[in-house]
């Protein structure tokens, strides 16, 4: 039987929510001093901070004031901590320490200086085929590590992938543990990158993350989304989320790409999860073959001839 997945996010506009709004030099607690604010969501405010315990710059997510006494929000905070502290992959953002103590429960993570893929697409433009393949291989490695440890990311998108060396998969705030299929009871994620089952209360599996990875890599090389924009005002979920009823536009109709690259990306974007690749490593192996076919040996993700799967 599938587990139930319950959404805990607030529907309130972020601008109307209480905030700490800490300024440079303010203390989150005696061990953390704010350098600058990075952003905010409905549950958290994010800060770049100096960690006096670890003696380095860090990224800190602080539970917002009105959520500190919210049992469901704290449950979500503790779930993210529990998942993140178990993950030890070089391409996943590292969770360093955390505190649930009031008045400001917080999570300390490594501070990643590199630009996200989303920011790169907006500020610079598309990413080359070889670089996108290498990025995809590394993100597939991070996802495989999560899947091997019974966790789903559920929010893979360009703004959660950095372009640095090493690149990092960010933000485990929507991540969930699973054993078998995980039943959705509410819609969570970022609509442009969500698989159909994540849009309409279906069962999410590792193949759901592969759909989001495919959408991310599709946009990386084309600067276009694989599906048309949905109508948020519609009462129809299919109108809100076109990926429920429509296949992705073939990538070769948008940009010139190697055939094998298009095949694996479009397979990830299959509406039926059973038609997607069996694992993230299967995606990585195909992307490595694409790099080999381009004759760019300096970009290979692993030494040629090495067995990378059992």
C-alpha cells in the first residue's frame, strides 16, 4: 500500500507573513552571526552567516516566527533535517548541524558560492551539450544516492542545481522518505518541472525525480520548458498542469542535439512513469555515452572502460 504524502506549506502570500528580517551583524543565536539575507519562503528565512562553532561561512535556514509554534511546520523542519543529515554525497548540499531550540530553530548547511543553473539560464543563456551531460551525470549521482537511501527530492529544477565544480543539488525542504510508492494527497513542487503523478495526487517514486531532472536538462540546452505554460485560474488540473495530458515537445524540434541525448531526455519526460528509465544511474550512463560520442575525453565523468554498475 502506498504511503500518504501530506503537504504542509502555507498558501499565504510570503509578503504578508511575519519575518525575523535579521540584518548584517545580528545573531541568529550566539554561535551564528548574519552576513546577509539570501531569501525566504513560507516556512523559512535563509541567511548567509558566519558560524562561530565551525569557523566558516554557512547558509542557515531559520524557521519563520509564526511557524515556531506550528507543530506541522516543526515536523517538516525535523523531517528535512533527518533526511539531509543522512545524506553524504559530494553533489548534494551538505547539512552541517541544526538546533530546534526556540526562539529560532535553524538548520546550518554549507554555503555554496556558485551560480545556479536557473540564474545562468536567465543571465547568460543555454549550456552546451557536453556541459549539460556532465551536470546531468552528477545530479543523477546525487539522486541515486537519495534513492538508495529511501528518499525522494521532489523539487529538482534549475534553481536547485548549481553550476560550480563540484555542482550541488540544493534544497531538501520537499524531500520525503519512502518504502514503495508514496501517495500524494496534495500538490507540492514547482509546477513546470513536476511529473503528472506529482500534479494530480498520484504515487511518486524515483522515476518522479527523473522526470524533473529531464525537464531541467531539457531547459539547460534549449532555454525552453518542455511543456506549455498552464492556466492557474482554470478549475481543470489538466489546464493547470499541461504535462498531465500532453507529451513534451520533442527536443530536436527546439534545438540541435545528439539523437541519444534527446532519447534519454524524452524518456525521462514520459508521462507514464513505467516508460521512464529504471534508475538515475541508467540516465548517467547514457549521458556519458553522449560525451564519448562527441570525442571530448577531458569531460568524461569516469575513466573510460571502468564498470560503473554491478
